[in-house]
């Protein structure tokens, strides 16, 4: 029997088969020489080195998503007032500031002062022990955060007083540097309180948070207790109020918040005294300052969700000067010193078919989102879930070189005690002691190169 073969269709069939076979192969790494190391936020990177560098939306947002982002931006800037009021009602009766942007200036780092309108520092407090979920134990009559301002006719919980002591040190080559150590005191307490644990917290930048939230838990956990050289990153499992469950913490100076929705809702409630669907009780509940108004929740869900979407979709500024020989040398010194043991360069977000802008992005935040023992010098001696009194989350370093441009003067570390990057490095201890020592042994030229690398981020 004679068989007629249609060669064009046969060739097409064989080609499709080969394609299918190839598509079943394991993916191969993208060639490193084709990576653009400036793209710290993947496709959600923006080339902006101005004072507005931290306030750009994802460039990949659709028209509607951009509309929601801009609405959230407007509410992020909005000033709230005491209830009852027709617009932006619900401030206080005790609070720390009147808007999100009052602490997160230009979406960046805050100012480490207390009491004045531009202050970005708040004080967390608790009693020894833990609550029902293993979190900080509230101070009777105060809760877990000091509200140092109050609306007319009400009394702030306390006044926060900051004082500094200064000490000068020298590198082996003779160059000097100064460290300032803060002391925090609570005065003018509206009620008695003894044995209180105190932890100051400076408002951090809010860009890139959506990308960090999109990193899968397993990628973060893969680095826990597995980093070598005396580095032992630890996850902090926390109670997430928005889901009523225990989750991996990744936001806040001690990784004590698991989700952006809880972070935003908690800030409205504790920092501004505004109730919402996540935190329905006034921060003053049970205190003489309680307003007794029947207006809770005070914040509409639409505004809460828009502000959450705003911080979720703030883009990351691109790196700069990546081909500069000094910067390249400084990056190698950063690695050699051991800094990358905690400040890990690369993470990859998970697959998210519902939100492609967050999906499968290679990002360079220079963090592991774990908590580490940073030694007694930086200790607040206040546990926060599974993070003890000497442990802090590895702060992301992306955008670091623009702090002085966006928020002049720039401050660093959890309470803003460091005024320069050199000071911030030299405060490191505990698991970072070896890396700090390695840095201190570098000559002046190499120290400058490493600092130039950090300023390129």
C-alpha cells in the first residue's frame, strides 16, 4: 500500500513536538551579563534621583490601578482632625501625628525628634511577658504605644524626652568618627506606670513594600539559621490582625508586622487614633481620654484599602553609578567584609496571576527580612513576639544613597541615632560584629569605596 506523506505538515508537526519537548526542560538561569543591575525593583524600578524619588507609582500600573494609587496618595497626605468633622474626622483623642506623610516625609525616612509637628519618632512600650498571641504585653492604662499628643481638652499619655551622649573613636589609620548614644525618658505621665519596657521606632521609608510582601515565605525561611560565619537569621512569627492568624513577620524594625493591610490599619489606629475595620477600638479605650463617641469605625474601608494599595505600589528608585570603578570595588569589599550575610542582594517575588506587576520579579532589596542579634549597643531590651531585646530585622538598603536627597539631613538605624553611613556601620554588633571589624580594618580609600557602593543603592 502506498502512503502519501504531506511533508509541510510533517515538518510542522515535528517542529511543534520539538517545541513541546524543549518547553518541558528545566528553566535555565538568565545570563548574568544581560541583567541590568540598576533595576532594584525589577520592572517596578524608576529612574528618579530627585527629592521625589521614593514617591513614584509602579510604571506598570493600568489606568484604573493608577487611579486607585493616586487616591491613596491623596489620603496618605491628608491631615485628620478631631471628631466630629465632615472630612477626615477621627483624629485622637490621643495620637502621635496628624497624617501618614507627617511621619513618612516624601515617603522616606523620618526625623528622630519628639513632640514637634515634624517628629517621626514614636515609642513602643510594654510590660515584661507576653499577651495571648505571644506579642508585647500592654501597659495598663497606656497600651503598647505612647501617644504624646492629644486633641483640645484631652491629655497626652506622656512626654518623650531624648538626650544624647557623644563619644569619639578612631580607625586603625587614625581617622576619627563620633557616635551618639540616645537615652529616652518618659515624663509627665498622665497616670502611674512602673517597670515599663521602652523601644523607640523611627518612621521608615514606605517604597518597595509591595515587592517585599510578594516574596514567598519559603524564600525568606531558606536563609534562616543557614548563613554561616556566626550569622543566624531568625524568622519572627507574629499575630496578623487582618487575617486573625499567625504569620511570618516582615515589616517594621523587628519584623513584627506580617501584612501591609495590618501595617496601614495599625498606623491609623495607634499613630493617629483613627479606628477602622481591622482595629475597631480607640487607642484610648479604658482611659480618661476616651471620647465615648459612637462613630467607630471612623475610617471608611475605601480609604484604608486605597492607602494600602498606595504603599503597595510605590516603585523603587534605580541604582546609580554602577559602572564606576570605585563603586564596583566597594561592592566587592561589602561582600568580602561579610555584610551580605544579612543584607542579601537578591530576592524573587512569587507568581501572582492576579497582579502581574508584582509577579516573578527579581528584586535587589539587600535584606533577608529576618531578625538578627545586633549586640547590646543597639538593644532596646524589649521583646516583640519572637524577636528578643537585642534582635532587629535586617533593614533593606535599596534607596539608601538617596536618603540625604529625599530627607535632608538623613538619619539611619531604628531610632535615627546614626547621622552618617559610617556611624550606622560602626553601631553594628552581635552577629554583625565581625563584618564591622572587617570594615574598620580597611584603609581610608577602601572605606570610601564601600561607602560609595552603599550610596549607589
